[in-house]
C-alpha cells in the first residue's frame, strides 16, 4: 500500500516536469519565429546596402518618415543601413546563444521526465509482482 502514495507523487512530479518541458518548447518556437524575422530583415538591409553602394556620390536618396519622403545624405543613409545590419547581426548572435541554452534545458528536462517515467514503471512492475 505504500506504493500508491509514492506513485501519486511521481505522477505529480512527471506532470510538473512535462509542463516545464512544454514551456521550454514554446520558448524555442518563439525564438525560431523571432530569428526568422531578423534573418529576413538582415537580407533586406543587405540588399539595400548593395543598392546604395551602386549609386553615384551625387545621387539623391530619400527616407520615408511617416507619410513624408525626406532627402537624406548618401553617406548617412549607408551608415544607417550598416548600423542596422550590425544591430540585427548582434541580435541573431544573441538569439543563437539563447537557443543553445534553451535546447540544453530541454534536453535535461526530457531526461528528467524519462527518469521519472522509469521510476513509475519500476514501481508498477514491483506492485504487479506482489
């Protein structure tokens, strides 16, 4: 009879571990989604920089601010795009680090769930023998 409370405790433990694992998996999915957006933005900004590099020094460049196009210096426009590319690249690097951390946590939670499942099975096997 001592096995029943222990079994209930293990089942509660596995539910807790499973919900924590689920949360980590949602965080990983969110990380992938944000990373995808940054990757798209990086590609767009690199394309803009290539187009700005093609222009002659005297070319007119306009920046959309709200509903208005404002004339902008070509060198300033290039500098702004380069800054954006730097920022996006840094964010992607940060997201990669976060993703590795989350994947490590996910693996440890999966192992913890597996160990609890094995303990439950062992308890049930011992119960059925008696």
